[in-house]
C-alpha cells in the first residue's frame, strides 16, 4: 500500500460483507459506514501555494513604486504651473522611491542578474515582463528629471524627462495591481478588475501626501485636491472589490489584513479631510495630513498583501468559489 493509500479513510472491519453486496445494492437497514463527503481540500491542506514573497520586499515594492509613479505626475503638474519648490522636491522623491523600489525587488529576487534577465525578452502578455520594462524606462527618466532640477543644468532635457516620467508614472503606479491579480491567489485574482485601480488610488494618495510634506503651503492646492479624489476613489474601489470577492472578502476584513486595511482607510480619509480643512493655512497640519496619507497608502499595500497570503493558506477560499461558479454554470446550462 502506498503512502497515499494509507492516508485515505479505511472501511470498517466488516467492509468485506458490504463489498459483497456492492453490485446488488445495500440490504435493508444497512447504512454507509462513511458519510457522504463534501470535498474542501486534501485533509485541509492549501490547494494552491501561498506567495513566497517577503511582505517587506514586495509590499514595500508595491508602495514605493506607486509613490514614485504618482509623484512624477504631480511633479510634472507642479513644473508646468510654476510651483518650483514642490516640483523639485517631488522629482527627487520619485527618484528616491523608484530606487528603493528596485532595491526591494532585487532583494526579493536574490540575485541582481535575475532582473536583467527579465529584460532579455519583452512579453506584452506578461505583467512581470511589462513591469520590468516600465521600470527600466521610467528609472532613467525620473533620474534625469531629478538631476536637472537639483543642478539647474540642461533645463530642456529636464523638462523632457519630467514629461516622460509623468507619462510612464500611472503605469508604474498601477501595474503591480495587474501583477498581483494575474496570480491564482484568491484575494487578489478575485478582484482583478478593481485591484489596479485601487493601487492607482493608493499611489495618488501617497504622492499627494509627499507633496504636502515637502511643498510649501502656498503651493499645495493641487496636492490637497488629489488627496481628496484619491481618498474617495480608495474607499469606493475597496468596497467594489469586497463585493466582487464575496466570501473571499473575509480575508480583507479579518486578521492582520483587516487591521491594516481598516487603518489604511482611517488614515487616508483622515489625511484628506485634514488637508482640505487645515492644510491650506497651517504648515503643521499639511505635514500631518501628508504623513497620514503616506502611512495609509503603505497600510493599503501591506494589507492587500496580507489578505492574499491568508486566502492562499486557507483552502476554502479556493474551493468554495470554484464550487459556486460550477453550480452557477451547471444551473445555466440546465
């Protein structure tokens, strides 16, 4: 008997007697020794493999990439409207964020050459491949924009680089949502329509927060508006994602993920309200609002990551939705 056979439920000692009546049916009064099973997994073990990524690396990569991409958009806006202090600070912030984001990704990969290997082939259907090329194009643009702003040299080149970084910024900010949703992890894949938009809203909140922190009060009107829009979008998209996820949304509301996502919502909404009410007059209030928005965005990324891990580790979040979809399909065909 193989090890797999030995782990299966065994018949009672009188199973042979029941076996003799298998073809002719059971006698009156006889009952099945094993109740009818309802499958949920192989002895409660996970059906899919949980992500092997480290939260510090990959959730941090999600957050920092969003901060960089969103920051480049605000930097370009500040550049065009003459908000020079904010523009310079946001360009430097975006360069720092994308550098740390790339460092987190390389640390997770283990060997830097693995990142370069992903650039050997461009696969438009692969979120990882697209993301690698986005970073490869965005990083130099963000670097050139920041260098020109800090040194004051080659302003024309700096302006072009600022525009290029702003054009690539939204994709850099949101592609990680596509990357996560492209996996089999129930809490991510189930919200595949909403996750990229949630990440974009979170990135906007982070960028607005950074602009409130580093920019003077007289220049922070666009950041305050962006914070309000981002907070509304974040709350609305999160609710839409939870509705779509159904029972899998439990992983977004409980445990570590639940704490992080509730905290994220409070910080994001609170930061946006503070910025709108007090940020236009008080430098201290603007900085506090910005810090809350940054922390809220980070909590969103780490919360979604934790929800994904929890949903992969519990087999019911894989099996039950599949069973429900099968039942719906069967009913429709009938």
